[in-house]
């Protein structure tokens, strides 16, 4: 089986030094759109502990820390991305190299878990969502923002194009597909929006 995690790690290790500065499709444009949408959603929400899975250079956590003091954790496969995030010295933030399907945190640790523009790199989507749910406190929310399509375009990406690519992309789902997947993994959908073109944000709540 193709090692999507190894490909993603290599891809983003190579991008890390320029990721924030190069605002392009290949680099960080979609990521910044998703991060700003998540920050807007959380602007007036009270929380203490938040985990960003696939945190990259810490762009989202930097936005959040500036608008809401709290305890922040960021996790990413790429050591170089984590290194860039640590250089920002974001107040209240700590960073860890790790995988979304094996989160190194205890059960019911966080009030919020976020995931922006990395989910389409996960070859284990159900496990990743299950891990997010595990580390959330009861009543906590999971915010997933990504780019994806459905229908025949998704079939082409998932079965042909992504298998040829070397960037670690492994599957695409549209907003409705993510909603259905999150429901199957035990979340109640509390918000779902198409924010720009094929970019969407879906929010699920862990049942009390």
C-alpha cells in the first residue's frame, strides 16, 4: 500500500520554510482561508484547551491565541512544520510531531479539536475522527475545514489522480460526505457551511 503519511511528511517538510509567505494553491492559500473561518467561528466562544490536528506552521493557533488566551496544542507529521510553529513562540501553545490516528493525549482532554486542510491527507479518516472524539470532553466540538468535491470528480481524484501524485493527498470528500462521516463516528452536526469555492467547514458536537 502507498505510504501516504511518508509522502505527506516529505511534501510538507519541503514546504515548511516558505509555507506562510507563499500564498498560493500549492502552498497556503486554502489553509489560510480555512484557518480564518475557524478563528471567526471561535471568536466569541469560551474554551480553555484546544487541539489543532495537522497544525502545520501554527497559523491557526497564532490567530486564536491573539483573540483568546488559552491552552493550545498543535500536532503535525512534519518536523519542519513543527519547527516553524515553535519559532513563532505563540503564547500558551505547545507543539508535537505525531499522527492524527494516534493522538498522544488523554481521553476527554480538550474543549475543541480543529483540523484545517489536512484531512484529505489522512489514509485513516475514521480513525482520525475517532481519535478527535476520544480526546474531546463531553459536549466538546470538532471543527473540520477542508477542500473537496463529490460525484465523478471525487472518483477520479480518489482512484486515479491521487494514486499518481507524490504529495500525500489520498482522498477527497465534499461537505455532505464529511457530514455523513462525522455522524457515523458519533458526532452531531451543529454547523456546516461552504465558505469559498470547494472549501467548507463542518462542526460536530460530541454528545453529552
